[in-house]
C-alpha cells in the first residue's frame, strides 16, 4: 500500500450529527455515515475525517470527551464504528477520526477525581489548577480569555465547601485543559491512539494542535482577544508554545508503528516559518493551513494565501493541505457575498483549490453549495459560543445544519424525525442530493466532474506551481503536470488563455471567462 496516500488525497469531513440519521432521533450517527458511503464513493472521496464520536456530554458537540476509547451512544457503539471502517475500506475509502488532546470533558473521571481531591494532589496535577489572585484568591490567576468568550478560568468549591482553586479552560468551562507537563497525560493519549489504530482507523485530525503546551508561569496575554488564530508575530501565550513540538514528536513516534496512518493537525498559526515547524519530518504529516479560509474573494489575497501556504511547507519539504470550509467557519457561498454571486465564487474557489498540489478537505454539504443559515431563532442555537459570549456572538450552528438528501420538505431524508437537532430551511428543497444528482448543471454535478478529473488526469501531477502574468483581478497558475487554472475575480469578462477547457465553474462563452468564474485548461 502507498504509505503516503494522504499526500494527494481528497478528504471529506463528516460532521456526524449532520450527515445522516439512521435511528430516527433527529441527530446523525455512525450507521448514517455507513449508509452514505455509496454517495461518498461516487463523489470520489479518498478518505473521511469524522468529527468526534467518542463518549461526551456534548457541551461542545463532542469536543468535550469523557471517554476517548468508546463511542457515544448518540452516534452508536464500537460495533457501529467497526462496521463503518470495514464498509469504507471495502470501497477503498480511509477513515480518520478527530482526537482532542488539549482538554477533556469536565465529566471525564480524571476531572471528577481532581474536583474531589485537594489542591496539590496528584489528581489535580493532570489539569491546570491554580490559586486565584488577590488576597482571598477571588480573581482568576491570569487574564487569559476563553476562545468562546469570558475568562479562561473557573473557580471550584473545595471538597470541604470552601471557595477554592481555579482551573484553566481555553474553551468552554466543561472543557478543562490538560496538564501536558504530566507524563500520565501522554501515556493515556498513546493508549487512545493505539486503541483506534489497532481497530483499523487510518489516522487522526488533531484538535487544537498548536495548543497543549503552556508557557511556564502562565504569563498574562499582552493583548486580550478571544479568537484562536495567531497573527504574524503573535504574542498570544495561550498557543504555539515551543514545548508543543516535543508533544508532536512523541505522537509521531506512535504513528511510526502504523506506517500508513496519517496525523493532521489543526494549526491556527499564521506565520509561515512558525507553521512549518508543525510539519517537520518527525512531527505531523499534514497541517491545516487556514490562510485560504481567511482570504477574501480578491485575487491578490488568494494568491498571497496560496503562496504563503506553499512556502510554509516548502521550508520543510512537507505536503500542502487546502480547505475552504469546516464546522467552525461560515460556509463559502455566504462568506463570498451570498446569493448567486456567492455561490459562483464558491464554485470558482473549489476549482482553484482542487487544482493545487497536496491534500484537499471538503466539508459535508460544500459539494451541494449549501449556504450558511444565519436566521436560526435564538432558542434553536446550540453552540456554547452563544451563551459564553453573553449572546454577543451567535456561534457556528449556521454551518452545521443537517444535509438535505431528498424530498420536498424538511428533514429532506436526513432523518425520519421531524425535529432535527438544528432546524433545516424549507428552501433547501432545491438543494437536495436527489435533485442535484438529476441535474447536470448542479453544483454537485460540478464537484463530481472536478473531483473525477483531479483523480484521473495526469496534468494534476507535480508539486510545482508557477504563476503566469495576468491582470490585477485575475489569477493564472500552471501546475508542473500541465494544468492551467484561471480565476476571474474581477468585474468584467476576460479572454481565456490558450488551451482546451477541461472544466469551468460557470458558463464560458466565445472564449471569455465571466466574473466570479474559474476554468481548468490543458
Ligand atoms: C477546534 C474544533 C472546534 C472546537 C474546539 C475545541 O477548534 O474545530 O469545533 O470547538 O477545537 O475543542
């Protein structure tokens, strides 16, 4: 088997709550994913990334893990996971899982034991407990903010009933940060890694891979900001502490016993040199670079995102990773302006992304051109961000709405239950898989063609990308295998470069490429 299968793979991110519901409770599950495998196979995906399905009270929809070596009953059980892995493998599709090493759930037995134990105990040493500031310890130990809003510290009541220490949580209070200076923490993670890899899982997406290591003394943040993305020359002490690289090296040593498995880090680090450290030969195989997600639909911005992402991996001879969407960011058609133009731009950007060398990640529903749903009623909101930000940030629910599969009314074949965990918009009747499969001009048909060409044509080979001269609002790049990709991000039609058009994201008439459109030529 090609042990570097991931270096050119198309990964499909399944948000399990929202992909397909097999047991009629209104929430997607593992047997639902298995039922969707024919669809994924015909789309041409090489691998699945499953968001967390381990035992969890679901305070952050699975990113609060109470038992990392079992499946949450909401999603099924270990047998359902085994069925999925087996059925995916039978179709040549790999399965990667989400791994959450930075924190556990507050319901994890370790954290419950820490609460029941005294300050300074071995139980507390697995997390980051500190005395509070001020004479009575009533202020948080430092000024760190939670990514979801509010302070990153919560005070506990000691077992004797007195006001007690504080514990660190970079996310929700139900997600206490682990103390990675404690060797027990890595030992347990290693057990978890081997548990799933031995069951046949093909790798992990590692959550908050630039977190975990905290600086000694936990110094204050110079600039108080909740968000997790680091900027150029960032001084945020919560993330990207040098010690994190020893953790990745230790993780990699485990992976080296499973030569075909892949470790993919969520790395919200902006600076190219800093980013490159995560994908050195003895650390992660792949790292999500979020520059392209952050780029506006602007030729200069897009080019700089691509150039920087390529430069970052070139520094250490690693493989680039591309993504336009995931369960944390606004869906592309909305991000690029919404309506017809937003969708046209999202399709154009898909061609840009799929033309680039390296691994590509598609997020479920991206292939249907789903927009964000921004008019969810307050009472439907589920993301902890809504509560923790004091109702100032609505959170990420709008990009997590269940997938519309078939029929004319919600829940569109996603479930047999009329009340899905997030409500589905009636106007998605036009966007179902069923409708789009029957329409050769649909966004789904377009993605299928694009993915098929990317798989089949030799012009998509080679790692070098060369930029060709173009007007300011236009991008043209040449892949060493022979593919030319042109994107018109301007306001007027442009003449197409020489060559045969393999595929375009919109109508190409009389040799011109309209605005908000991209094309592949050979
Ligand atoms: C990552 C996940 C996000 C989650 C957070 C805390 O950023 O992608 O969904 O809320 O980590 O685990």
